C-alpha cells in the first residue's frame, strides 16, 4: 500500500470514508489527487465521501442514489429519468462565470470574463466553506478523449450532486483505471461542485451565491449553488476553457466543434470534417445529417500526430438541446429518445400524467397539465410577472451515450483520433455569405472566415430581430486567454503538417425579398458533399475575392443524385453571387469588434482586414455591388 496516507489529510479522510472507499483512493498512488480530495473535504465539510472506481456497481450506486434523493425521477420507459433545475437556474450564467487569471493579464482579456485570481479564489472558497454539511460528497474520475491516448486529459470531480455524477457517467469515459496507469500523476483537471442549500423541490436556494470560477493557473473549477448541467458538470464547458488555455500553452487546439464523416458511397470512402457554429446556426443539424456518420457534436481536441491533423471527440455522450427535436427534422435523435431500455436523462421538459416527457417542437400534442421546471403545471399557470409559463423550457435538454446512435462512426473511440480533411465555420446571416465557400488557404480561412463569423438574432431571441452579433471561431464564450494569442495559435497549429485541412465557410440562412429561405433544410448535404469532392480535387471551382465557390453543373448533379430534384440556374445565381457591400460591412464590423474587445490582437490582422476592404472597394468600381458566379478572375 502507498505511503501517501501519511500526509496531513489522512486522519480526516479515514474518518469520512469507508475502509473500501479509502482503499480505492490509496490504490491510485497519487499524492496530488489525495491532496485535492483532502483539501476540499476539509473546506466543504461533507458528512461522508464516496470514491468511485470504474465498476458497474459504482455506476449503479450513483444512479440509484440520484433517484433515492429525488435529484432524478423515473419516467414511463425503462432507463429514462427526468431532472428539474430551479426556475432561475436553466442555462449558463455568464454573470457568475469568471476566468481567474493573474492580475497583469486581466487588461488583456478584453471581453473574456476575467477576474483577478487571488480575489476570485478568496471569494469562492468563502462560499464553499461548509457548503456540503449534511451531504455525501462523491469523487468521480473521468477521462476527456479516449483513455491512454495522446489526447487524454484526466479529470477528478468532487460534488454533492448524484445527478451531476450520473450525467458524467453518460457523457464521459470512466477514468479510474486511466488514473491508475497515467505517467504524470499530478497532471489532471480538478472540479469542485456543490448545489448548496436546497428547497422543498430539491432546487438551489442561494442563487445569489452562484459562482463558476475557473482558475487558469492551477486548472481547477470551483462551482457553487447551481444545478443546470452546463454549470455543474465540470467536464463540459468549464473543462473546455481549461483545455483551451492548456492547448495554447502546449501547442495543440481545443475547439467548440463537432467531428463527423461524410460518406461517399460511390467512391466507398469516409472523409472527416470538423465544424464550429454559434448557437442556432445549424451545428447539430449538420453533425447529424441523414446518411452521414457522427463522432461528436460539441467539443474537439486537435493534435499534430506524425505530421497529420487529427481530432477526437472529447466526450462520450450528448448533452443536447431537445427543443425542436422531432421525427421529421431529427429522425435519428428522435428515435433514440423514444427507445426504452436506453439510459438517458431528460431535463426541464414537461412530465405528463402518462409519465412521459414532452418538449417544445416535439411534433406531438402535449398534455394540458403535468409537472415541469416551475413545479406542478397547467395551461393557465403564470410567473410572478403574470407571463404564461410554457409547458417546457426552451433550453430543456437530453443526456445520453453516443453509442446509442445508429449513425455513430465506428472509429469514434480511436485513440489516435481521426484524420481531419476539412474544417467548417458556419454563421447565420440573411444577406451576406454564400451557402459554401472554400478559403484560399488556412491563414486566410482563419482571419477572413473564422474571425469574422457572425450570428443573426432570430424572432426566438429577446430583443431586435436581424441583429448581427460577432461570434469569432464560434468560441467567444469559452476562449480563456487573450484573443489575439488564441487566433495566432490557430494559425500556427498547421505549420509543418503533411496535409493542411481545407477551410469552408457555410451559411444556411440566405433569404429572398419576401423573407423566405432560399433552400430547404437538407440542402446542406449538397454543400458538404461538394466540399468532400473538392478535397479529392474531383470538381473545379470559381474564384471569388475571398475563396472558391461551386460551379453550377456540379451542384445540379449533386441535387439530382442526393435528392432526385432539380436545381435551377436562377437559384444558383442568387445563392452564389458575391455581395461586395455586405462583405465590406461585415469585415468593418470585425475591425470594430477586435479594436474594442481584443487589446492584444496583432496589427497584422487589422492590416489584412483593411487591405481586404480596400480590395473589395476597388472591385466594386468594376462590378458594382454584386459579382456573378464565374465573373471574377484573380488579379
């Protein structure tokens, strides 16, 4: 047995843990982990501490305790449970979320939610003092990325929420055995979470003390007084912020991207793409395209392995927005959610009298009464401001294992990841970007496509419709070190690679003068199959001032092949005309955004944006406000 139990915290942990749980902790022979568990047991003062290993017995203990404590309740179908967050604890809490950095870095962080580290730690540790009294704390070890791989990041979570542990069991790979075998014993992410005091419905009472503080020096996240999984499951977006910082330090990338493969049945080949899309811009719909394969829908790690650009899905499951998941638009997910015997958690949907879940946009009639995030619910229920309470929350979620999906790519758990051939950046605008454009090269793709990415507000967004919000790299909410350095690391990442992925910018939301979308929802399948053909140099393209667009005859062929439908020349001309004025305005907005929010952004990027604007203005004198496909020739 290890000598680590001679340390300061051994008497406390022997008191708080059963002999079996203490044995499991000691068996790992990890002084850093022992110190972490001891320090936060002393600070948070739980009545007892349970140590999980990778056994099915521990996984079942977590699931049963979550039901016993009513953090989850069983639904009608076997394996399905429901969890409710509090009325005002339904989404990410940006006001309570801070990146804790050294004092000298705060001015460079711009819009990136920075707080001086020592001040932040003192505040949140004060809130954590004694917060777990009367509860059992659980230590759960997980691995981000496949275990024992070049991508692996070990993670240790301490929480008093069995719902959080159950969620992690579905979303991530078990990590006890990984901790047992890993070479660098002290290199792991640490997470401490407490739901705090609870009301009669089991929801957080002290939301004014909600904090999600991410220490970027010691790679630890301290999360208090919250239950919504985006705030409480440390391995989700909190670990992503830690990984972005670590990647920037070590020379790899962590990105807010799906990983998928396009299936070319004619050529019997599978080609891997990654894609970053802001919320409501088509990310999940792209990752789950019928006929293609999914590896992951949210977060990817990229590494240079033997000169190749390779990626893994960080996660082993999906914590997905359930609104508008229906049999027509998302048949694979919808079918999975209706399958009994699969272990999954629904959150913040309506539980009807039949004990079945109902959500917004489900495509079926919902009961007029039941139970939801506001408690007992009926059609006439209102909130304190007399606003009607919907039967389900717009940010309601489902949590399930990736392996349940019929369209899972068999290589999703490959320890060396997959070879990435294309990277997609998707925004949302009604009058600027064409449906798909290939960048001239990697650097211009990052600076002119990824950095200028925007999302247009919709009628579902509070405030004015049609407002364009900057969304650089679709990652603004999660970048955890200065933006200029982050962009520079993205550009440099491909240096020395045998084959650099091509970058594509997509936009599924062009509208006509009446406000109707110009293409149907599944047209994106054609755009991606064109990109797949471009990677193998099987189709030519027209030059534009910012890259390359498809030729009409290639898209016409794909529409016929994939959908057996015609694609008119008139529609092609409207979709793929280059909109000079709109692009000039878009890049001008990017300049203003980076001037205002990114103090460390290099002058060379501003020079590229300004020279691009000047070039577009020169081109306009020749072509007018639009360039027809094929009309532009490189100068």
